[in-house]
């Protein structure tokens, strides 16, 4: 399943790690308007300790794919 969220902020913390804040898309394309109708509000906040993973997130970029996690 795909949900379109936009990275609003990426904050580098002096003590290490990064905070990433994402919100649902609301405009910019017909596709975004369609996603907004299905997910009109929401918020995703992550704290990331892995520098390589944190580098992936850039403010203004839109994406998120959800895949079920398997229990091991």
C-alpha cells in the first residue's frame, strides 16, 4: 500500500541522531489530491540513530510504502 507523505523537517541533533517529521500530501498534483481524499490528516515522526538511514530523508520529498513486517 502506498501513502503519500511529505518530509516537512529533518533535524540533526547535536548529541547524535536525527528527527524526521512527515505529513500527508494535500496538493501539487491530481495524484496528491486523490491521496489527500483518502488520508486528509496524519503525522509521522521518527527518531533515527543510523546516519545512513537519516541521510535518505530530504525535506520536501514525498513518499511512503507500507509492507507488512514478518515476525521472526
